[in-house]
C-alpha cells in the first residue's frame, strides 16, 4: 500500500470553513444593517403618526371651537325663546334679546327660527324675514321626530345661495312639546381658508366625517365625494369604532396608499388626516437602497476576496500535501520511506498494545540484487525494485497495512492484527508473484521473506518485532534464498 499521510497540520483552516465564516460575517453585517434600517423605518412611521396626529388635533380644535361658538349662539336663542317677554316684545327688542350675544363671523350665516310647520319666523339678518319653509329638510325633520337629539350637523348643502352645513337645535316647551327649530349656517369658505393655512405635503388628504360616515369636508376638494356616505370603507369603519387610531389604505377616488390618522373630539365630527406612504418612507427607501447597494457591493467584494483566498489556500494545501507525501514516500517505488515506516510502526504498535492484538511484520529482500545490478545496469535494477514494490503494494489490501522501502533492495510490510501463519501465507504469495515477473522473456530476480508476529506487552518493544523479522529474513537467505521463513521459536516466546 502506498504511503498514508500523517503530517497534516491540525491547525490548518479549511477553505470551506473560511467561506462559511465569510458568509456568516456578511449575513451578520446584513442583519445589523437590516435592523438599523427597520429602526429607521419605525422612526419615520412614528414621526408620521405624531405629525399627522398633531395636525388632526389642530384641525379638530379649530373646527370644534367655531362649532362651539355657533352652538352657544343657538343655545342662547333656544333659552331666550322660552322667556314670555320675547313673545310680547317688539321686533327690534326681540332681535336684541335673541341675537345680542350671537357669534358673528364672515363664515357664519344668519340664525333662523322656524315654527312647528317649518316656516321661518325670525331671522337674525333682518326684521322682516322672507317667506321660507324647511319642513322637508332633514335638519328640521330630525328635531321634530327626536326630542332628545342635540346639535345636528347637516350634510353639505346649498342654503340661501351659499354652500355649507346647517347647524340646528330643537326648541321645546318645558313639558317637551315641540315648538320649532333654530338653525345656523356655516359657509364652506371657512373650511377652505382653514385648509389653505396648513402646510400640507403633496398627496396629503384631510377628511372631516360625521358620526354616520358622511363626508363633510375633503381636501383636496372633490365635489363627487362631498356629502357621500363612506361608512362601508374599512378605514372609516375603524375610525367610527374607536376614538383615535390609524389605518393604511386607499381613498375612494385614487390609488395612492396613505397612512390615515384620526383624533375624535367632543363634537359630532371626526377629523382624518392622510399622508402618502411614498412621502413618509421616500427618504427611507432612498437610504435603504443606497445602504443595501453598498452592503451588496461589499458583500460581493468580500465573497470574491474569500473565494480567491480559498483558492490560494487550496493550492497551498495541495502543495503542502504533495510535499508531505514526497517527504514520506520513496521516489523510486512509491512506497512509504523509512521515516514514514518508523512512524506507522510505532503507531500500530501502540494500537496493538491497547487492543491486545497481534502485529505482524514482513521483511523482504531481493536475492542477488548486486550481481543483477552489475550485470544489467542500474536502470534495469530500478525496474526490478519497482516490480517488487508493485507486488508488495498489491498484496497490502487493508487500509491499515503499510508497505515501505526499508533500504536499498530491502522492503517491509506492516500487517496489523495478523497472526504469524497468516503473515507467512501472505509472504509466500508475494514471493511467488515476484518470482514470476519477467523482463524480455527472462526471469528477473527472486526475494527472500522473513515473517514475524508479536502481541505487544510490557516486556516487548518494537525492536523485538524488527529483530525477529530481520532474523527470519537472514535465516531465509542462509537457507538458500527464494523462500519465506518464520521468526525463531525463542523470539516468538517473547510475546508470552
């Protein structure tokens, strides 16, 4: 059997491990960058929630303040209508009593009082109101059929030639009898001016809803949406179900994905503010692509460097292995050299000592080799030695067997766990095969074989085994060569 490597460094790093470590490092850095990017995204989302929430609160507070001012005026009229003096007072005095503390602003329309039939009887803008009847309007019918309904905010509608919303309250006697309705009008110009004062991002959206899901105000302005019932939309359903929250989705009239945040106040309106996710995460996406690109490039470079380094390491390992094999291999025969033979024999001796099994050794020497060499030349002699080595190696079938060139024309074969009888049989097969080798139709040479087998013990050493095999070899030569001879009986008894 040819030489087995025993000189591989225990500290050699495998190229596969190097590539695995490189992959782990790249994945680790990617995970860190991914975590940082995720934190950045969460930070942008949190900031957007805070910004939109604050904007919703600001809009809600402004609307609530104006509705409350106007509602106070309506309440004052309702309270004053209960006074007996009002009915008996003159029209100028009645106007002064009813509307002296009424809220006035360019966005507020006239306050009107209607009787039980829906006819306008009092108008804050004039002492002689023009004939008008609102009995068929929803704001009047609501108060007529529901005595407990408080402030009512109508759908956006045309009222007295202007577009806006009607705010109304029920007028009732002390016993709850329906006496009429008082209403006021808030023009849409208020909402437009309020929204114009805000610094909105492109694609931002503001929606003011009633508690039943009807759209009161929408920015950007869209007449097709104003007054529409959108309570079936998922985001609106969530807004109607909770006092505050957020939702990511699309509007009814575009495909822009937005983050919607709402903050509900104490009045019957809900303010929802939406901002497109492109605006929220646009900078983050730009940074993420840039960082991901840089990490990808660095990862590719690192992998490329590691591949080159791994290839060079494989080349170096191959050279080292080749040098190691050369260092323990006989260059002519390809068998183990004397140095490797000594190392393997010592290792197998220790193993046999631990397992209490026999260790056999064959010493093989070419017969009359010097004469053959002088007659046919060194080149022919080298061919003969190669033929002997081939035969020995062919019979060393087990992985534990080790064939070696012991020196000159002498060879050795280590045979773990083999008895003397088995070793003699193997030696005979080698001897017969070598004797049958021919060169140019003529026999080349024969070999003599010495066989020994010992079971290592505390009283024996490697030297005993080598000495026994050597002695058997010399005995074979002394007896006429071309034969296999066992170790002497006194030498075998050393194993006992």
